[in-house]
């Protein structure tokens, strides 16, 4: 039995005892008339037992919304680009098989058990809207498996007394205009009524499915809307709050209880365009921060907005820095009552909780990814041996399993969590 397996078993024993004593899943039953759900109260989140929830946890990035840099790619960054890359390497059928195995193995119950064993209490789960459509995505062309995948995480979180935030990281049409939303370089969602209707319809269906599930802390409508690259940024920013209200209204048609998390434009950093903070009693806000000074002054605008709105503020993404910087910023967030989930839980090498040691053959995949792909001739000339490429993909699946990953102990400690 390796260290991770021992840690998970020991952690589960203590967590099971905690559940018996009254963890979030048990308290969800509640006394007659008592809410089962996390509630917004001023700057705080309140659990069903009446105690404060201060969010501490991680993001399951890359699993249901692949990002190129987590595979070691610089040019092929968006999910559709990564899919095309793998299709060029081994063909569409083998690529579909890879994605199925990727979804089965990248995040499993053992991963959730490990996260819980560190003392985390919340997981943020980024997902692509296509998981709830019949569009081509991650190996499926119809009957997507979004609910099945999230249902699994819900059950694992329930067993470990963890809360779960559902984050639509890639919205119809794209909300950001960069690789992170799998878009075409512009936030078309802000201007396209058909995309907005699909966006709201998907959130309504998700809310209807999870309306009675207390493990779900809340719904984060869209990740990092409206990047900083656009000349009409102010015009786009003005369209965001009306879109939020449409989605909130759609959710409230079926679910009156769950918290709804609202992000700001320009990488969840510019809260000035959000003028109405009181149109739903269960609203809270979410910010992001990478780099800069690890001080309260560096996030003063977030703190001030939180104080003006009298709503909770939560740092949905932070990380990719030195352990010292991260530890310093954790103290700042705790001192200022801003909960947090670090980004990401798992990826290639380091700067995460769980590092994947890449197979030697993967360098051929990276070389191909960084090469020219403008013409079919360029693809044919640059393509590595198909058998070797398949070996690289097969080995990656083995290496991404939690038992084969390397816990990044300094990173985990810097998050304010315990190293198992």
C-alpha cells in the first residue's frame, strides 16, 4: 500500500467519524422547518447547523474542460484545439476512446477522498456547457454525460462531507473571448440572443436536477466573463448584469434555495459594472487573483465591493505562484473573510496539489502540438509515428491516476491545508 492509499484510508476513517458527528451531508436532513442548504447572511455563508462556512478548497480544472497548458501545450489551448490535435495524432475513434478513459480516470473517488483528507471543505467543478447538449465534445456526439459525471462527484463529496460549486467555465458562444471558454476569440454570448437562451436553458435544467441536493453549495453562472482585449469593453460590460439576471430568473423557476455565484468582467476582477447587488437573497460574488503583491491593498477593490454589497466574496481561483506568496495570501484572505479554492487540483508536473509525471513519449506529442498545422501537408509532415503517439496517450491515462501522481506538499501546506 503506497502513501496516498494509506492517507486516503486514514482520512476516510476520520471523515466518517465527522459525518456521524454531524457533517454537512448529515445536517442536510435538518429538523422540521430547517433549511438543508447553505445560506447567505451578510458577508458570511451559513451552514444548515447555523455555523459559518469559510470556503477552503481546490478546483477540478482540466477534467471536464481541458486546457492545453495542463498537458504541456502552448499553442493548442482550447478544448476543441486539443481534440483536433489528438485526432490528427491517432484518429477520431481513438481520440474518443482517450476522452472516455480520461473522464473515467483523471478524477475519481480516490481523488475526492485525498482532497478531503487535507482538511478542504469545498470543491469547485469547472464544466463545459456542451456536456449538457448533443454537440460534439470529449468523444461523444450525442447523449452527453454531464449529469452522470457531476452526479458521481456529488456522491463522492457527500461521503466526504464536502461542498461542491458548479462552475460553467465554457458558455454557449463564449463569455470570455479567449482559450479558457473554448470560444472563437470574442465573447459572443454577450450579444447573441440564441446563445443566451441556451445558456439560461442549460442552467435551468441543471438547477432542476440538483434543486434538492444540499451537497451543492451553489451555481457559478459563468467564469471570467469578458477579457481585457476588446475596444468595446465598456459596451460588453454593460450587457453582463442583464445576462446574470436572466440566468438567475431561469434558475429560480425551479430552484429557490441554492446560492448563485456572480463573477465580474475582466478575469473576475472588475466589479464596477455590477450595480445591482440585491436582486436575489442568495447571491454572492466571486473574484480571481494571480500574482501581484500578497497584501490586502492588492484586493482592496474586492473587499470594498463586498462591504458595499453586504454579500460574501469568495476567491474562486488563486495559485500558480511560490509557496511563500500563496501562504502569505492565504493569511490575507482569512484576515478579510474571503474564502478560496486554489487552481488547480491536478495537472502536469507541479504548481498544483497533485502533480502528474508525464511519460517520456509525451514530448513527441508536445513537439507535434507546437509545430505548424496550417495545411494538411504540414500536419502530415509533422505527425509522429502513430503507434508511439498512442503509447503516449495510453501512458498519460495511467500517469494521471491519483495513485501514480506526486502530492506537492509545499503547495498543499501553502493553501492552509494539512499534508496527509
